């Protein structure tokens, strides 16, 4: 297993290198000049030249990339051009918010999607199966921003059950923090639930055709034991690996959802950074997001091996 994980990590290194090159190159294509914004309204040529020298912007692009990646490898993602705050510090402030949102979204996705997928597979080609597929299609089709706005109007404005926006740290006020996260987590969780439902249904139907399921029924086991202990347990493999990948996507930051509910996570951070032409923050957030997604892919691969005896035997 250690050798397998080591090989996967070796594959991740060139991937991260390519991602870093793309991140650094694409930010150069962003319109505007952050130095002009930092120089103030007067834009003194001496101040502009000083800032360009300070941030090495007069050097060739290849040298700028070399300075940046060398600092990144030492844990220095640079300073925010807008707030003069270390980028790593900004990421440390926003990452727990996004992780909390991702975890709550996955809880909603599992609670809604997995039971629906099991029920749709057991009741294949019945009204229940058709309804479950319609609900899943609706979850994939309804835009997150529209669902979020409708929830705010109904739950917050009309019923007054939950706060419409804002965020409170779970370490400061856990109850308030959960209240502010319920609606955005539900908005993200419904789309994920639709994906999980379709994959759960497909995996269940595939396992239900296996010979050992027929044998379990021939032994006289109850249908509930056959479905939950034998069928679902073996269908869990693709569901778990898919969940790790979906969690990685959530870590990338739900930009629209965080903007609608004013949640200070990764999504809002990168949007603000782009609008402010804060290139150092954009680079740091995108690179950390790529690292998180690669790590979740590694987790998915490891879980696949751990849950699949044939894969373990081949290592």
C-alpha cells in the first residue's frame, strides 16, 4: 500500500507543476495593472517604478515564475497586493469556512441521494423509480443561484426561520454557525445528491444481477438483509470514491453560492481577488485548490484499493 501511495504522489508532482505554470501564466492575461491601483490616484512614476522593482515585475516572466515557485516551495505564497496581508494567512482564514460548507453539503447529499438511489434501484421501472429520476434531473438542472435566492425569499424573508446571509465561526458560536450554513449547504447538497442518486442506482442495479445476490435470496434471507447487507455493501465502492471527488470539487469553492449567502470562503475570496486584480491571492487560492483536489483524488484511489479485495491482492 505504501508503494502504491508513493507512486500516486509521484504522479501528482508533475501535475502540480503543470497547474502552477498555468496558474501563473493565465493570471498574466487578466486585464488591468495592479501596480497602478497600488500607486494611488497621483500615480507618481517613481512610486510605480519602485513597486515594479519590489514585486520583480520588471524581470522576464520566466524569472518571475521561478521566484514565485521557489517561494511557494518554502511556504511563502506572497503578499496580497490589496491588503498587504500574507496570502497564506488569508487562505488559513477562509479554508475552514469552505471545509465546513463542504462537509455540511456532503451530509445533505448523502442523506438525500443515497436512500433515493437505493429505493429507485429496488423499485426499478415503477412510479417511485420515475419520481426519483425526475427529482435527480431537477437537482442537476436547477441553477444553484436561483435555488439559493428562492430559499432566501421563502425560508428567511417570509418564514424567518434562518438568517438570509452572513457567517459565524463554528468556534465562536456553533449554533449560529450551523444556522447560517444550512441553506447554502442544502443548495450545494441537492446538486450533489442528484449525482449520488444516479450513481447509487446504477451501482445497485449492477450488483443485484450478481450470482451471490441470487444465492443469498435462495438461502431464505429477508429482502431487507439482501439489499442492505449484501447489495448495498458491494455497491458502496463507486459511491465512496465518487464522494471523495465531489468533496474535492466543493473545496474548490462554490463561487455563486458563497456570493449569494455572503459566506467568506474560497469562492468569495477568489472573486474579490480577481475584481481587485490581486494576482498573488488568485495564484495562491487556485494553487491550493488544485492541491486539495489532487489530494482528494489520492484519497479516492486509496479508498478504492481498501474497499476492493481484488485490488489489494494485485498490489
